[in-house]
C-alpha cells in the first residue's frame, strides 16, 4: 500500500469528517495507525508517529488538551499549546491527518457520560489525581469511536495510563489494538514529557534522579533484592536530590498489584519538584 | 439487497465471531439492524425484530441477562430464561443471527470498566435501582462494539433507558443509530414486559391501572391542566387499584427535567404490585 501523507498533514476538527476519512482508508485496504496526544509534542510523541508510519499506511494524530483529565487545581490553563509546531512535527514524521477537536465538540452541552476503570486506576496517579483516569478513559473511548483505526500507539512513560487504556479496550471490546512504545529520554536519562518545560534550570538538573533511581532499582532487582529494598533504592535517589516522593513501587505490569514470584514487574515512580510532578518507570524482567 | 435469514437463526456465543459476521455483512453493502434483549421475549420484542427486518438486510438479536443491571436484592435469579423459544420467535420474525454470550464472556476475570451516565440516569429508575443504568450503559456500550450494526432498536416502554442509551451513544460518538419503537400492549392496555409473568391473576387485573392512569393524564394534558394535576391523575389511578406509586411524573422527553412551555413531554410511571415493579409511559404532544 502507501505511498501516502503529503506533508503538511490535513488538520480536521470535525469528528464526523475524520471518521469518514479513516473508514474510507480502511475500506480501501489501508492499515490506519492512531497516536492520541495532548499536543506540546516532543521526541517521545515523534517516536510514536514514526512507529505508526512504519507499521501503517496512514497515521492520524489527535491533539486535544482534554479538560476532563485535569483536576480543579491542576495545570489545564498553563498546559503548553503549540498546535502549529505540533502539526509540522508530525507531518515530518509521516502523519496524514491531525484531528484537533474543540472541547465543545468532545463535550457538548448536556454531556453526561463517563467511562470509569476501577482497579488499575485506583492507586498511584489515580490516588493522587482523583478523576484523572476517568477523564482519560472517557476521552480515549470517544477518540476510538471517532478514529476507528487498526492500532493505537501510547508511550510507556505513562505506564498506568497504558494499563487503564488496555483494560478499558478489553472490557468494552473496542476493536483496536493498543501498542505500548518505549519511553524516549533526554541525554541524561530524563524521560521526555511536555511538563519538563515547567522545570527551572535547577529543577531540570535534579530531575534526572527519577531515572537514576530506576536504574538503581533495576540493579537491585537483578541482584535478587527484596521488593522493599528495590523500592527504597528509588526513594533514596529522589531524596538525595531533594525531590518529594509521591510513590516508588514495584508492581505487576498488568494489574499494578503485588507481583507474583518469578514474574516480570514494573517499577513506578512519581516525584514533585516545586509545582511540577514527574513520572517515570522501568520494566523489570522475570527473575527466578 | 436481501434475501436473507433462513430460519432458524444461527446462535453465536463468541463476540469475535459475531463481530466478523456483522462487519462482513456491512462490507458487502448490507444494512444490519440490532435488537439487544435480555430474552424472555414477548410481542414487544417481536415488533422490534419485525421493524429491524423491514428496515435492514440482516438482523442480529442479542439475548443476555446482564447481571450488572440487577441490584443485589433484585430478580436476577428468577428472571425468566427461555432461549429455545426466544430463538424460534426471532427466527420467525426475520432475525439472521442470535448473539447469546455467557456472563463470563461479557465480564471476564479482572473486568473493571463501567460506563456511567450522570444526569438522565439519576432520577426515576436510577434513584430506585442504584447502579442499574451503569449496568445498562456498560453492557450496551460493549454490545455496540461487538455488534457494530447500522442501527439498534429499543422499545419505548423503558423510556428512561432509551434516554440513557441515546445520551451515551451521543457522548461517546458510538457510530450507531438508535431507533425507539412504540410500546406493544396487551388487549387491556398493559404494556408488554417480561416481568408481567410474575403477576398473580389478581395483580394482573389491577396492573391495567398504569395504562389507565396514563390515559387519564393524557386527557388532562390535552385539556391544558397544570403538570401537578396531570401527575395526580396517574397517582389516583394507581391508588384506586391499590398499587404503590414509585413515581408518576411529567418531564422533558430528552432530559427528563421539567418540560419547557409549549414543548412535548413524557409522563413516566412506576408502580409496585407485591414484589413486582411495572413501568409505563406516554408521550404528550406540545401544547400552546
């Protein structure tokens, strides 16, 4: 199939129209990939678009700063909005369409429906940010109806989000594959995030502690240390750089519950630098 | 298009398989209609299947007694199950496929996702049956992913359910049309319901009071009576037959809030005869 995607991509704001385009492409036998984003795109998003373009005939990128996944005291108003640069970036990576709806399109007057994912959304980010994952699940469910692609790509950096999305897709039988792609990092190891832009130069230097802590945790894990010791390695790294620890936990990658013996695990960390929260994680392979 | 549907219909229990059949039919240009039911089918359901068969090339009927829409003290265990008769009935009306999943298929281990519709689900049945409409919305969302038909048919008898489903379909942009079809009645006017089977002969005679009350309400409405008077006509009819009134209200047909001046309305009634709850409603045309 292909060729496709003349740069620049076509920007659509109408959900009916983007759905028609995706359905027509699939009817023509084209494989369609979808990268949902909140804009403020960085190299992590770019890698998702590249992966989608490599695996699919057409790529849709959605750019929508979803108000429902921000709490009342969170950073909705100051969240970076860089639409023109975002469109140029994804065009360069092979996106054919950008879907950029208005909030009033996603949530018209009288909107009353929420998608709620219980267990895997309850702890960690769900505990710190009440309502966040309901906002995520609701908008992703909506996006998957409007952009009925073959496959959607999410970054591993927001690990719990990928668990919540996969749980919702399975439970509601939404006909889309979900691919989780590796976290992209700055040269010093800091995970790419739109919120890194909030960091002062000093905070930016200290932020590497999340990556350092996870590397130390992986070393303890390989040595066969107990989970409490692995978790403590993360905490120690954050505290050494004066970062407040929201959580530092080793859990099952799919359920986010205590890992079974001999199974893989994921180490999840969230820390606060001033007003900015940063997340990161690392997969820990099975050990006997 | 057509002809189709050799009787008896094919019974599928696998969501992947029924989805393939529906997608293939639509790809072949066939219009697919869907009638979701909990089985225990009666003439009301039959009318939905007939309507679907008249308007579509292929008809899917789902039969699934959804445990999530029953409360802990409700009638899940004694809800009538009559699969063989149901399949024969819908086959005679033109259904091509029956989708009859197991509960463990709809809700596998680890299932954690709910679809919640706030405002229109809060009052009336939602107030009497906490969690009921979340169970309905969740299973209907799942069914609409598994059976991606052109159009789904619901009976007007469960008016609030039709409002909740339409709200969910609009809010999540689920690509299916929802048709609401007229209530089918017994000769004395009692609305067809699977739960009518619970009524004793004496309760069955008294049950006509719901229809009588709604007819009286429609007469008061036509005369220009105030809403409180219209509602009182319904209550009086139920009380005259010794039926406990759960609610008797005149509301906006789409929002279930107070109707505006000069708009259409719907009168909703729910009453209890012994352990059995019965619902009914009547649309009231605009009046100046």
